């Protein structure tokens, strides 16, 4: 937000209401004159993708071959759902090998997602992080990383690639498919590598439907626009709006795809 802060300050001084989208209010970005913040917590988004990875590799949940839950299609499979599920289970043993492709190293978004992911996965000692690569949110860079992974690791040495955004996941999937190394069976015992990611776009949702992507953490892009316009309109009419609106990241997978695609149910 720092590059645009001077422009925001001028707008506020001129009496213009400011609705900030894609960022929740934090100590670093707090501004008492922002009318409303609409966004999500990137740390939590990373945690949710990590829980999905553990779930897929054999932990409790609704992914992979060890499905223990059948949540209603309209359930919010977010951080509260996964935490509650895992707190109720004892002696969870999960094993697997994971590659991480993060965004821009050291940036706020990439750092928070990576920290959230590691916070969960590191609690399972038999899940091994084989490598962390910077993909810079770029599909071409992610493709190059995937080619390197295929050259360095044998067929059964990597189970999951977590790409921290779906543009990078597209690059990963493209190379895996070209080389016959994409696991589309939705369980870790099958040959190839599975892909989990973050964002939620028509393209990635279609890939989940096709079995090319195991799961994705929804960041609510349609909701950004919907609530952004809603809050700006209400403010202009003198109505009250929340200071902060959390999109609530949650998992999309084959069992709840209708909640997100082709028409998001906001």
C-alpha cells in the first residue's frame, strides 16, 4: 500500500471515501480514515492450503484416499473447520514429500503465505519439504522450476507441489502434463505429482473439475468487486459499512465446486 498512500491521503483530505480491496487492516497498513478494508489474511490462506496438503496426504478431511469427512456442499472449509477437525483427532500420522513454489521472496504476501503453510506442515515430521523455490508469481518461472524438479527427483520422490498462486500452478501443471507426471487420480498413491494452490479463478476452478488440480484456497475475487461496489455505494448514500470485511479463505475441491463455479454463491 505504501506506493499509493500519498494518493489515498489526498483523496481523503478532499473528502473522498476510500474502500481498500485486497488488504485487511493491520498495524503496518492501518489508517483511521480508510472507510473500509476488504480482503483476507494471507497467513491463514497459507495455513488452509497446508491443511489441504495434509488432508490429501492421508490426514483427516475430504481429500485424497483417506476421506474421513463428507461436509455439506455449502460448508465453509476454512481455518476454523480444519482446526476443529484436527483438534478432535489424536496421533495423526501423515507422510509425504512436498515442494513449495512461493511468490516474491521477502514480500509481505509471499512471506505470510509461506509462514502460514509451514506453521501447519511442520507439525507433521513425516511430511518433508524437499525444496522451496521463488516463482515470483510468474507461470513461466514456475514452469522452469518444474522442469528442474523433474530432472532432480524420480517419479515417487515428490507427492505434492504447492504453488502459492494459481498463475504459478498453471505453469507447473503445463510441464507436468507435457511430461506425463501429473497425478490426476486425487490420491497420493497414484503415479505423478499433485498440485494444490491459492486464488480461485474460472480457469483454476475448471482444472479442479477436470481433476488436474486437487484443491485451491479461495481468495474471493468476485467478492472483492461485489462488496467493494456495495460499500462504496452505501457510503455515498450515508449508510454504515464495516470497517473491515474478511473474505474468509476456504478450500475449493471437487465436492463443492458448484459453490464457486460457474457462478459464485456470495
